[in-house]
């Protein structure tokens, strides 16, 4: 893309769009990792989620008794970021509050998205700073779509968690609300085999996981290892039979079906005091055995 910012490191390359701070391409070891966008299926590759994650009830939130039209995944993915720092292998983009964001989310903030390209790996960090005079409620997350099949493998793919996890995930109901009911996934212990049919109903959202890392394994000796820093939840999503799998580290999640309160009270929101900042990150590393690619 002509307006994408190119990062390079030891023969690897990544491209990031300032609009939405969206990762649009990453190639490592001769393998394209990010899916080739097809607007007929989905017109994004890796939206950035802020200041909420997931659906809000009726596409609105309430702050101090007033309703604001803050909808799915917030607004960062629809905003133009400015370049704060740029090197050959590093990029930091920044989004500041403005009149448009105040109409959706009545707070002053500084939101930064960092990308650091390393040989075989890409680090992606989110930094939230409260520049307001009152506490700042927020959630944030990443939403990259990786190619599925990974590295062209025809073998069964799987998600391999670092530790055994609960195989039951919330049912996502009408309007994207998290229901009290759960549904069973094919996860056994730490391994979840992947097939498109498990996403027919919606995303799989694993909340408050024990694992600090996981791997997207292609069954043929190659895997994408994902290391999480201050992301307690992870979602997996695709639109079957689209050729991608979104691996989504989150700090928060969609509105619970029985939640009708203030944004400050929403489950899993983080609260920053004036002048405070927080950092959340994920590292994506492509690992292969000698004969896998």
C-alpha cells in the first residue's frame, strides 16, 4: 500500500497503516503471516481496539448518567494516528483525544501503538495514558488476522496454550452481549484443534486465562508463538471459510447481558488515575523446524 510505513529487520518486513495503526503485512523467513485483505469477506487485517473491546449494549455506553454512542471495539481503528517515532525497525504511533472522540468517550487521553520488528518476530504494544483530571476507564486489544492455513500447511492446525485452560467459553448473544450460558470448545487440556465449524456461531473468547503464551501450530513443524503481557483474555475469530484466524489479546470484553451500568462499573475495565499510564503488549514469533517451510 502506498501510504503504509515499511519496517525492515534482517530480511523481514512489516507494513503499518497510520489510519487505525493497522498492521497490513508481515513477512518473515519468506512466509507471509498476515492475510491478504479481501473487502468482499472482511475489509481489515488487524484493527486496534480502544477504548472498549467487543460490543456495547445498543452501541452505547453510559458515563456519569449520560449516554455516548461508543460501539464495537471503540474508535481507534477508525482514526488517523500521527507518527511519534520512527526507525528502520521500529514505529510508534500516537492518537490524542479530540472533539470527535469526546462525543463518543468524554475523556482526555494519549494512546500509543508500538511496533518493533525483529528477526522472526514482531512486538506490538499499546500504551494508554490518562491526561484527564478524573479517572479514565478503558479496555484495549489487538485483532491481527493471520493466514490460515499457516505457511501453506494442509495438516490439522491447533491452538496450543502454555497451560491447560477451561474449554467452556461465553455464548455471544444478540447484539454481541456476553450471555451467562457457556458453550463447549474442542479444547482438551492445553490443545484446541482448529476447524472452521467451531467459529460458525461467533468468536471463541477465553477469559482470565492462566497461560501467558500460546501457539498457532500448523501441524507440519511451523508455529506462531504469541507471548502476552498484561492481556488476561484472548479471543479467536474468523468468518468461515475465510483463510485467516484472528488471535486477539484483550484487556476487556463485550458487555455482559445483565450489565446496564456506568462504564466505570463494567466488568474487566481498567481504571487509570490522572497522570497514570499502562502498557499492554504481545510478541508474535514465527518458529519452524528445518523441513517445515
